[in-house]
C-alpha cells in the first residue's frame, strides 16, 4: 500500500515543505515541494514572530497546489538547534534465561529515561548504538536470543517543548495537525550516510545560515551532538562589512567565490546589482582572504567540538558536509584540509530538491515513509521503526 506524507522543515533562513508518495518497492516520489525564505530564528526565538504562521501556511499551500490535493497531517523536522542528545548505557534483569522480546527492549529503553537537566525537552527518538546479552555478547538484534541480562548503549534524542508547541499551534491555526516531530539531524544521518559507514562511526557537519551543527553517528544512534552559532550568514556579513557593500551584493559575491582558486592581484569578481544594474568589482585575493578566515574559524571550532565529544575518532573517520554553505564551490577541499579528514558533500538524488541544503527535509520525508509492505519487513526493521516514532 502506497503512503502519502507531508513534511516541513523550519530552517534558519527558509521553510521547506514536501508532499511525497512512497514508491512501489522503496524510496519515494515528490508530488509537491515549496521553499519560502523568511527572517528565521535565533536561540532566543523568531526574528519576526508575526510572519511564521504566514510562511508555514504559504509553504504548505504551494506544495498542495503542486500535488493537486490537500493534506491534514504534517511531519515536522525539528532543527538541530532545538535538539539535544543524551547517550547512556541501560540494562534490564530478566530474572531467568529466556528469549528476549521486543517488549523487553522497549521496557529497558523506558527505564533509561529521566532527564532532569532537560526539563523543557522530551524524548522524540530512542536509537540503539548496540545491545549486549549477558553483559558479554554485543549485537544489533537481540530479539529471540537467550539470556537473563539485556543491556544497550542508547541515544535518547530530545526535542524542545517550546519549539514543538509553537509549531503545533501555528499549524493548528492554519488548519493542520502534527503527525510527528522528527529530529532533522537524525533524519539526515540515517538517510544520507550509508549504513556501513555509520557502523564504523561518521561525522555530520551541517553548515546552515545562522548555525552549524556537529553530530557523531554510530550505527543507528548518535554519540554526540552540538551546535555552533556561526554559519553562512556570518560569511556574508564579513564581506559586507569589510568591503562596505549591501548584504545582497555580499551574498552574490559569496556564491560566486571559489575556495582554493589560485588568484593574483589582477584578478577580479564582477557583481551586478539586480535592481539598479550597478556593476561592482572586487579583488579576488581580498575576497578569498575574508571568506577563508571565517570558514577556517568555523573549522577550528568544529575540531574543538570533536575533541570535547570524548569520542575516539581516528583520522579515517569521514566527515559528511550538508547545509547551504556546503554548496559553495571548493569548500569540500578547504574543509578537508582544515579538518585533516576526508570530507564528502551530501548530495540528494532528488530531481526537485537536489541541493545539499535540502537534506534535512528530504531525510524527514524518508523517515515518514513505509518502504516495504509489512509482511516483507524483518522483525528488526519493525523494531527500528518503533524506535524512530
């Protein structure tokens, strides 16, 4: 049975809505997609509180127009800024040796909850990094194994109540209801980093408009997650302030720039203002110095966050880069050199939304889909779907 699902991602500079239909065998087809720019948010709240309801409504209506029908329920991606991760070991004494059941796992996960330091958050996902049986045998599928002790390393992914309540209220006023809240950073990692890579550990760095998130994945869980209050907007502001130009010209200049390009003092960028047709000329060498300084600062903080994580991260552990800034030409090579690790830019295969800035909403969309008919899904796959609800 095919499933139709709507998803919305609230970014720091734009709101993206998708309406998709599950494929016959796997994957999904986008029936409608809309992107609307807005003032965004900071950790203190909405930059323009009065516009968010209109932006959400407009994005949904445009996607519905393309799809040709109205939706009632919406899956909401919770941004990295409103997500916290607590990774802890949990255990359950079964009393006697017996087969481990799905109910045993859910009970053990539930007993591991209790987050007094995060009173304004609630658990959205419980993701296992691994299980143990009788304190020795490590596995990813303990169901039907015999033992009297069940243990696990579990990622509890928490989302902000204030954010989810605000979005739910806005959607309700627009005539919609929330189907589920899904952590965007989890959705990106699970959807776009291959399983075999996550099994060995992987790093996801999302450089957004105002924020950069750093997340360390292990199997289906998250070992560490943090956000940095720096992003593409700060590169734009650096160019605008240093070169004394309007923000819109600085944004165009940032998109034109190429990292790592060999330039001389006689090389220039030329930008034409869209409204006045005024031509601006900027020395490439100076532009490169301004951009490189900020990106190097971001990379330096990322390295410090990876150290702060306490995770063992050999140099072969790969970094996956997403977000709007990941589309800047040459940034992969620059960050690869600055971080001292192999870096891959996440590139969605979608025909409509094939930019890395859409990985969050596409990841949320994928997690809402049933990829297979229930009778063809393995027991462990069914359990994983429960964990992600």
